[in-house]
C-alpha cells in the first residue's frame, strides 16, 4: 500500500507589517534623521580588521563590554588573527588571552571549534551567509546580525540590552523578547536607515538613554520620546 505523501511543513509567516499613522511615520523618520545628523556612518566599537576577527570579537562580547573585549583582542589578534593561527593556538593557549572576559572557558571552546570548521569546510574564510554563520559554534542570530550588518552584507538589527531598552522607551517596539523587538523594528525602521539603525540605537543606549537615569537633557530626540515624562520633572 502506497503511503500518502507527507504534507509540506508550513512556512514561517513573516511578521505582519505594523500599520502606522502618517504622524507616527513622520515621528519615526525624524528620530532616525536626527541620529543620522549626529553620526552618518556609525560602526561597532569592537576592534577588528577582517571578517574573522569581527566574528570572533562579537562572539567574545556576549555578556561582556566592548572595552574589555578590545583590551583582550589587542593582544590576541597579534598572534592569532586567522582561523589557522587560532586553531594552532588551541583552546588552552587561547584562554589566557581572554581570561578577563566573562564565560571565557566556553568562549574559548567555541572560538576553537568555529576556527576548525572555517578551516575544514570554508578554506579559512568566514561565510557571509546568515544560515552558515548561525551554524558556527558560539554564533547565534544576534552575533550573525551584527557581523552581516557591520560588513554591510545584510540590513539587520541585532537586539541587545541597549537596543531593547531604547526601542521600548522611544515607542518603536513593544515586544517581550529580542526576536519580537527585532521583527517590529525591521517592520517600521525606514529602509534607508536599516543598515545603521542597530548602531544608532546601541550608541544612544550606551551613552545617552542609559538604564538607570537617561540623560534626557542631552537627547536629540527627547521631544519625540513618549517616555521622557517618566524621567524629567514637569
């Protein structure tokens, strides 16, 4: 008896694009216009000089500051700035370079495993493809998004704690998870701003819209922010 053909798996639906009023579209466009006036070409504050050093630095930066990662990689990348050199360094050789960074044991294991795959499967080159990137050890969606966006391969918005906080305060997103916030931002951020929105939001959250006491008096979009009244006395 012939078995019935398996039903194809339903494709994951793309998030519905939020319908914005003309006023809200104008507000959002103005927010990003002002960010652009401040910094037209924002970039990561992680130090790198190749796709490999970038993906390594971003992977190391999970639950760590860019400053601490840059301090560690300044010495590390002098001796291991390619997958081949990193693999030769080995897990135990790598650990002393990154011991000042949180979760360094697991990160060392992932960086070496990633380097091995890059050497054995990709000829030592970092595949600039989301699916292949995310399959690498220690590289999740957020890390892949940072790499692809920083290298201008794909307009992507990686949602870290700064992007999550600023997006909610500015009324750009309401999602309860990073993935939900990412989908909401990709739906409402003007196309021309999508390759830079990630960095604008991070930098704004890191230096102005800080967690405990946002510096509303220094904020270039304070008059466009629905949360301003929560932090500024009338």
